[in-house]
C-alpha cells in the first residue's frame, strides 16, 4: 500500500474523463472527494470494508458513525434497502435531492457493516448533482460518503475547503465548483407510518409536510420510542454479551476477538474465535469489527474477550467502540 501521507491530493475539474478515472479509484478501494448539491463528500465503495475504514482514518473520526450510501437511482437503492410506501413516496418526490432516508437493510445488502456501524438500517440518498450521479453510475456501486472535512470542522462547500482539510489524506478531489445547497441533507426515518426528522438539513420540513400531508416529527430523546441519528446516542450495534478489553487470557465460556498474532492464554477455552486482522492491520480490523462482534455474540457465551488493540490510528476508534460496548447498560 503506497504511503500517501507524503503526497498531496490532486484537484481535477470534473470532466467526463476525470469522473471515469475517479470511478476506477473507487473500484480499487481508494477514496475520492466529490461534489454533491449539499456539501462535498469523501467517497468510498460502500461494499468494500477496508475502503470504508479508510474514510474514518482520513476524517480522524473518534468513533464509527454510520454513513450515508449514495445511489444513482431508486433502483440502486432498492437493491440495498426495503421501502415502506411512505418512504417510497418521499424518494419519488424528492430524489434526486437533499433528502436522506433511513431504511431497513435487505438481507442481501452488500454494504459493509462498518458503513452502518453494525445497525440493521442504512441511510440512503440520491444526490442532485451531475458529477455525483455520474461517478456512482461509472463506479457501478453505491458510494458511502460523509462530508469531506476532518472531524470537528465545518462541512466543505468547495474543492479548496476539502483540500484544506484533507489534502494529505485523499488522492483525488473532483472539482465541481461551489455546492448549491451548502447544508447537509435532511434525514428522515419512517416508523409505523410516522415520518421522523433525524437531522434538519437542505430540504425544509415544511416542504416535506406539504408534499405528503403528514406532520414530520422532530426526533429527540428516547430511541426506544422514536428513531435517532447516531452520533448523539450510542445507537450502534450493542452486543448482548459483556465485552472485556485488553484480554490476555480467555476465560471458560467466552468468545474471543483476536488481533494480530499476540498470544492469548487459555485460547482452547474460547467458545468462538474471530481474528479482526491476523496481520495486525487496523484498517482490516475496522472493516471486520461489527460483523465479528455480531458473530461472536450470543446467549451461549459468558462474555467477549478482546485481545489488546493498539491505540494509534484507527485503533482509537475501534477501542472507543469496544469501550462503549463494554460499558454497563
Ligand atoms: O448532505 C449530506 O448528507 C452529506 C453529503 C456528502 O451527502 N453527507 C453527510 O454525511 O452529511 P455525514 O456522515 O456527515 O452525516 C451522516 C449522518 C450522521 O448524523 C449519521 O449519524 C446519520 O447520518 N446516519 C447514518 N446512517 C444512519 C442510520 N442507519 N440511522 C440513523 N442515522 C444515520
Ligand atoms: Mg458531517
């Protein structure tokens, strides 16, 4: 893997040729920053766990917030998620446009579990921007993309904003000028035929209400009664079993999440063993994290022991996630 930290991003005018090249990057598992009508996104192939891990690495996100999958059509979205009638109406009315819908994932959804932070739902949107749509079409895969800023900074509305934040972390920035909306998409999740507003954004609530004739409920508070956007609450996948970090020994009845080749005592006692990355690669470990947490979890174990994981790079986010999973509930 080339060491990109020494190199600077290329900014390319978003010509057809540049978009084709960007699509090749995406398919190869590289990151590409691209314009949408809301803000610039930092994109990766949603189906490649390690490419998704590279997004969190580049943004310096302290934890794994779930990402929005960008599609070029309703048909592409339908291969990922199941639409209830109201959500379908919203998509038909407002796509392409600054509306993100959170929907239950199909069982055969190819999106990496890291992109959804292990949730059963996926946020999807079809952006109203020629460059974004052509890029997704040319890549032939859904593209997950958070706003292309480093964690804690404001969202970028021009290629030079992206460059300022990520010039050493993304090889290619497609320049499509200033973004039109300048505000992230509005996020809506329908539950029991009620539309909940998870994040106010580029599409006004009133516009949605006028189109469907139903009140949109601002979602805050208890995730048991109304859906919420993660980031505010720990609504990522939470294992049933107790999680124990920095384990050097497996106790009888525990499942083990190993990392690298570190020797763990009592390994024969483990009920199940998964290695997040046999070679000790943090990007690979991030890509495997939620999937392996789910597979390790179960009623038949007393807990999940996790081998020591480094504290640098993506290790910080992996450990953050596991620490939350370990917290008493
Ligand atoms: O306009 C936008 O939405 C931009 C452009 C690039 O498309 N993207 C963007 O992504 O703002 P990001 O990652 O900065 O924000 C995504 C938001 C987060 O608040 C996240 O918690 C929420 O979407 N989200 C993602 N998946 C979710 C899910 N399954 N359930 C609830 N909220 C979800
Ligand atoms: Mg953001």
